[in-house]
């Protein structure tokens, strides 16, 4: 058979503002795609094989029964990939496309030697799998809307929670203003729908995705505190607060909404003072709700990261769920950004050389 192959690259992400609150209907979040990527290569083959290079999983066989993928491996880390492949192949089936057998190879640069930076690797992997299969076999290039929705369906069907903001960053690229489809809604509609096409054509009522401009004189710094965080655990603790003390949870939502509003208007109007105010407000809202839920969202090193940013005239906050992982700072000049990075390194914060990825899922044939 002809040796036909292609590769797609998909960016990772960092959350900017609106974490946790985005899990509630119509609450907005800002997320950015970053220039570290997951690569998915697909090549015609005489057997269906899967390789996950970062996990040392080499050329394991798989089969598709029209609905699900059966992978000849007991490794649980293949679950997301297998489910993403199944969604992509089901969509092709609904489009009356029957692909040849192929080998799919996934390689990620979102982590270093097993160290997880919290850059959204599972979302990027799922998006890369779906993008590579659709790019290879559809007659027309799949757009970001289709990739996002199929990847979101995969996530909702696999884990039943999450905002999908990381999937949006991987699909569209850039900096985005985002409100979630609501995982419970998508999981319910997925279970009720007879076809993926039916679900794709529905009105995803809660979902909103808009690109955000970045002011020219804004400099973004990203630091890693050396402590991976458990997003699932932190989310569960906040959901417990919502159940046990709904008043405190509502106070958090109100504070978060005001903070994110200021950040978004600051971005759109290139108003740096308002943007920085929003980041500081969001930092405080997250710290307060962490205390209310008795979880440490802003760890001591994240606190230093944020304080140093403010010391040099900017603003910083935990990125994502907090509890470790990355912090993000917004600085009003390149000179001050450099001073912040130098100060971070002195206190043991690893500076990550990341910038905004202006592209989402992209083929690099």
C-alpha cells in the first residue's frame, strides 16, 4: 500500500483567570494556548497500532468495532487515547468514510522527564488524536469548532467533569474568553443522542468561545513551583464547600466574576491598570475560597511568585487549580518581566520559557 503519513501539532494551555468559577453556568474564564505541543503522527499500515512515546508504549494493537476501541494493553493511560480514537472513527463512519488501517504515534513536549507542569496534556493529546485522524481521512479540512466539540465529547464521556477550557486552547490557540458547555449537560446529551452528528448540531447553550487581543506592552511570565497539584482533589473540595456552605461559595463566584470582568475589559481596551486589578482581585478570590474550603490553593511558593510580581509593578496569581504547579504574572514592561524572572529563580521558582501559541491544532505534513 502507498506510504501515506501526516502529523499534527496541538498546543498546551495555561489558565489565566476564572478558575473553579468556570464550572458554573455562564461564568467566564480566560485561557491561553502555550507554545509547547503534543504531536500526533498517523501513517498507513497493514495493522492498527498505537505508540505513546512518552509512556514507553510501543506499537500495541487495537481494533474498532464501530463504537469502541479495544486496545491490547492493561495500561490505564491508553484510555483517553482509545476513547478519542473511537469518537473520531465514529464520526468518520457517520460521514461514510472508512479509513485504512494505520499506526498512530503520540509524542508530547508538555512535560519534562515525567515532570508535569500542568499544561493540559490530556486535553492536548485527545485533541491531537482527533485532529490527526480527521485531517488524514476527511475530504475537507476539519475546523476548530468540530475538533473542539469532538474532543469535548471525549472528555465528558471519559471523565464526566471539567470545564473544557484546556480543549478550547488546544483547538483554537491564542488567548480565549471562555464559558463552559457544562460537563453534566454534555454527558447527558451524549448518552441520549443516537449519533455524534445529532449532538454536534445541537445548540450548546452554555458554551461561549471568543478570541482575546493581548495589549502590545503586556508581558506574561510563567513560573513553576515544583509541586504538581491534584486538580481533581481541589475541585472536589470546592464542590464540598458549595454543598456545605453555599453562601461562602456564592461570595466566591461574585468576587471571581468581578475580577474576570475587569481582566477581560482590560485586555479588550488595552487598559493595563484595569487588567492588573482584575488579576489581583482573582488572586484574592481564590485565596479566600481556599481558606473557606480548607485547601491550600496559594501555596507559600505561589505566594512568593505573586508577591514578587506585585513588587515590580505587575500582578500574579496561581494558574489553574493552584495548590502547586504554575503561577502566571502580567508585567507592564519587558524590563520588569526580566527582573521578576530573576527574582523568581533566586527563591527556587523555575521560569518556564513559554509564550502564547497563536495557532491551535495544525497539520505539519
